[in-house]
């Protein structure tokens, strides 16, 4: 249950961040917005980490170097969201992002990438994604 709650909280903040970044980028540019967002996100995460006195940093050496670069994905995520929101609006952007995430996570699950257990992807899941994609197309129609 807590996992679902955290996921919903994350979804709310993704939508809020996307809308705010769209407005910020109108004044300073898209890549500049991505840099500013990454910087403020780093600062907030660092303050929270220090406040809760989490000492997990000691295990950083055990993390594979490839995985340490995942934070850089954030810049591309922010750029893509901001550019899309300017063109198709928040609802279509977030819907399309969600479908892209689901499609890639199906590939990750079925292949066992990132040292995750391999899971079988079943036809009903693909049908669900197809229905969602149709919904995005309908949302995007003006």
C-alpha cells in the first residue's frame, strides 16, 4: 500500500514539475530549465539526506558505475517534458510519458535488465497499453 502511495505522490510531483518547468523555460530556455531543475533537485535531496542522517553513502562503492549515471537521464526527461508541454499540453504529455515508461519497463522486465528478475509479459498487458495509447490519441485530438 505504501508503494502505491509513494507512486501516486511521485506522479503528482512529476505533473507539477512539468507544468512549472514549462513556465520557467519560457523565460530562460529549455536546457537552462533542465539545469536549474537538476540543481534545485540535488540541493533538496542533499538537505533531506543530511536532515535524516542517512549514512548509506558508505555503500556507494558497491554501485555499478553504469547505474551512477542515471541522474543524467533527468536532464533529458526534463527537456522532453518541457518541449512536449509547449506543443501538446500537460495532459497529452504526461499520458505519452506514462505509456513510454510502461513500454520500456515491459522490455526491462522481460529481459531482466539492470539485474532485475526476468518477468513474463502477457498479452493482456499489451492490450492495456494499446487502449492507453488510443486514449492519448483521443486526448490529442483538438
